[in-house]
C-alpha cells in the first residue's frame, strides 16, 4: 500500500537545519518518524512501528532455526 504524502511548510531554526544537512539527516523522514513516535506515545501504543535499516543481517542464524 502506497502512502500519500502531503507537502508541508515548517519554520525551523536555520542553524538546526544547516547542522542537520551537514550530518546528512533527511528532515522529512526524521520529522515523519518523530511525529509518528509522538502520536504512538500519546495514544498509548508501544513499539507499533518497526523500522529496518535495509542492511544485511550479520547474524541470521536464528532465522535458519539454529538458535531459538
């Protein structure tokens, strides 16, 4: 299911924006993640969203049934 995105204008401290860009932080993704975490906390949900880093699992043994 594709999520529809809506453009949004925010006023943010210029130094914060510059520092985030310097460190390669995607502000749209960061804001979306933190807003979802805040809403989950507000509504009493815990660990609702699981984010995967997209990298190879360095220890896939448990998936192969070797470790339980």
